[in-house]
């Protein structure tokens, strides 16, 4: 029971951070999210340099807000992720297809692949979301869903299902996040003018790289439990 409780806490924390990060990419920051950030505590050391740097940057940003941060963040969101006001149509477009297709187009093979992954879990995109399924917010949300699914398997002590869920997370992380998000986050840092989005870029790539290590360790630890 102690191990189940420990793993459940890990999954719950991972799910929460995936949803937290996905929120930044889905839509502009609002007052609720801004207040949430101002009340958060970020660790000084977390086992990954970029993640720690991102936390420090986000803390510094929240400590030095100007008189109208929401307007600045809305303008920066449009600049960074929609290309508004940037010459040459360059931006950090938040779609896997843009970073994995030869002509940097949306709705390419990557989108079809993630649609298949979502449908395999019985998931479909909400009609209210007007962007393709390989948008980073949806890919991060899918990882959160897989964490939640793992918690359900832990609740009934189904170690075989836990092992399968962890392997699915590792596969999706490698095939549909770490294959393009490093370049995407580099573009965010290139085009962002607010400290917040630069911080989010560092946190995102740092966390995903840490996740690779975490999942490798969790998979190795749970293998002996299969069949026990």
C-alpha cells in the first residue's frame, strides 16, 4: 500500500504540472492564472537545470509585475504563438506538424498520428477548441490523461496496467513531444518579449527532459511487480 500511495502522489503531481503547462499554450493568461502563479512556490533545485532556471524566471516575473501585465501578456501571446506583428511569418507555432514536416505546415502526419493515439483511448477533441489535435496544449493534456489513467490502475493494484500505462507515456513523450518541443521552446525564447513566456519555455523543455528520466525509472521499478 505504501508503494501504491507513493506512486499515486507522483502521478497526481505529474498530471497537475502537465495541465498547468498546457494552460499557458491554450489561451492567453487571465487574472485567475496570474493570481495562481503569484501564490505558487517553486523549488530551487529540481534535478534539471533548465527547469530550475525556468522556475527562477517565473518567480522573478511574478515579483516584478507592471501595472497592466495581462495586456502585455496578451500581446506577447499573439506575437509568439500566432505570429502577430512579426515580419516574415515567423513564430513559435504550437503544432507538432510545423516542426516535423518538410514545409512546416499544419495538419500533416504528426496530427494524424496523435489523433490515432487519442482515439485509441476513446478521446476526441472538444468542438470548442479551434486548433488541430497536434497543438502542444492537447499533447500535454493527453499526457495528463495518461497520468490519470495510471492512477486508476494503481487504485486497484493492477501492476500490469500500470506498467502498460507508463510505457504508453514514455512512447508518447518520445514520439510526440521531445521530438519537436526543444525547437519550439527555442523559438519561444527567440520571439517572446515578456519574461513569463521565456520562463514557460524553460520550464516546459526542462520538465519534459526530466520526465524522460522519471519514466525510465518508474518503468524499471514496476517491472518486477508485473505478475506478482
